[in-house]
């Protein structure tokens, strides 16, 4: 059973998900990406290992960690597993700042009557809910953006007139300073 789960994980997460993304990103920058853990002979060899060498308690990739523990600091080798997040908060608060005023414009949201018109500004200001912090800000905004773009592009819904009643029409640095002066 463990081998079947590992094979599914390797195929779905590694070979079909992470590896193609890493390869595409590398090629875009003129790099050749090598993924030794997606190498078929190595993967086949690991299937001959006992399950205890791959998973010891809650520690995944145990044999790999033991193999490199003399080369890398313990805080790297034995750290908790973390996912590879997309920098949505950074994108929304920097690169897409002005587009947020178009995609999540208060007048459009008011006309659609699905969300509170100033929901994007409230999320950015931390006034919508205490639970929406850090990376959750970007995830929440991204979901709202995708909803609005889907409605526009898939359902061909007309966008109503836009208002300037939002912080995204200002440069972000100016808006941040304005918020400090107010508070």
C-alpha cells in the first residue's frame, strides 16, 4: 500500500506537477532543470526500500534526510515540511495594485450585488476580518479577482461604469502614507 501511495504521489505531485512547472520556469530563463528525484531508475530503486526508511513516524523522506544530514545544517534537514506558495499577496499589493481598482472596482461590485462594494479595500486595510492576514490577503483577493474575471470573460457580463472611490487609484506608497497620516 505504501509503495502505491508513493508512486501516486511521485506521478501526480512530482512528475506531473512540480517537475513540468520547474522545467518551464527554468527554460524561460535559459536554464536546464534537473530533477533527480523524478529520475525513473532512482524512483524504482526507492520502491525496493523498506517503508521505515521512507517514512519514520511523521517524518517523510527519512532516508534522504539521513543521507544529507552531514552536509547540511540540521535546521534545514529536519525542518517541518512546507508547501510552495504562490506570492499572491505580493502580486496583489504591488504588481497588480492598480488593476485591483479595475477588477474589484466598488461601482462594479455594487452593480453586481454579490459583495460589499469596498471589500477589496477592507481586506487590504485588515478591516474585513482578523483571520485574513499575511498570505491569506492575497489568496482572498485572488479568489475575488478570479470570480470577477470569470463573470466578465466566461459569462460575458458587461462591466458597469467604474468609480474612483477606492485606494487602488493612488500609488500604493502614497496610500500607505495617507493611512498613517489619518491614523
